C-alpha cells in the first residue's frame, strides 16, 4: 500500500503539517492514517520540533501505551490499529480525512460533519477522566471518524494522574507557537508557572482555555467542568 504526506488544508493559508511531533501519512485510499514517529525534514519544512531521537521514541511509546489502554477499556472511542515497532509507526483504520479537515478547519462547520460532535467529544473526555488521564493534544485534528463516530488519537501528550507534575516549558515542542502565545496571556491570571512543574489538573484547565478559538465556548465550559472536582 502506498502512503503520502497528510496535511491540514487551511483556508487562506494552504497545506500545513498535521502534527508538530510525528510525520503524518495517509494511504491513497484514505482508509489508513499513519503516525510516523520520525522527524522528516521535508514534511516539517525545516520547522522540526522534536530533534532528539530518544525523545521521539518516548513520544511513540507514550502514544501506543495510552492508545492500548483506551482500546482495552473503551474500544469504540479509538480507531482499530496496528503497529510497526521498528519504524515507530501506528497504522490507524479511519474513514477518510480527520474531523477538522472535513469541517474545512472551521468550528462553524463542525455540526455539518457530526451533528452531535459536542456530546461525542465530551463523552471521550469523561472516559479520559474515568481512567485518570490528562490529555493535552486536544486539537480537532486529533479526531477521526469511523461509521459516523469520532475516534480519538494523539496520546503522546497524555499523562496519568499518578504522573507529574510537569512543566509547560519541558513540553513546548508539542505546542504551536500561536497557542503558546495564548497560554502566556493566561498563565498569570491562573497562577501557573511556565517553567516550574504544575499539577496536571491545573494544566488541563489551561489547555482547555487555550483551545477556545478551535471550539465553541459552551463546549469548553462543559469540558472544564469534567475536570473540576
């Protein structure tokens, strides 16, 4: 089977890389999405983030560890998948482009793609909380669709409640520069340090706030409620 680079096609901008960490590939029939945990210079266009092969390996291991936990506990919420451990590839069974690309990268189109997208995403977040997971890769491109149901991916930036605290600065390579700018404006009012380790609960709320431009306000507010004790 042949695989090609997979891009976000952003109106007014054009083709952009789909992920900061791994290299994104898609089969020609658009039935298999591949997370290739390899720093491909051509794909990342000189903006490579994770340069250390050891760190890339750690991201791959975290991805498959939490993907497996999700598959064992909530099999309907993640895609079926297979692994190539030598090449650090995850092969995910999907039905075409991701949720964000299908919505033409606009929150206004989400309901046209999946009418009940809010409830489906909130259900996934509830299940993360049930398992004690804090998932910080929340971009709408982190969801694919299979049989009209959202499937969650991108667990390389996920921590269990028994891990942490962690610092934002140690994970800056996982965060787009524009999102970092948004977070910088919020951390002072939230009493969060950029460089010092912080509780996962605090960072999850900060993460939700940083994604307001990608979702509706009511969705973000409901998502935050899930993680409030």
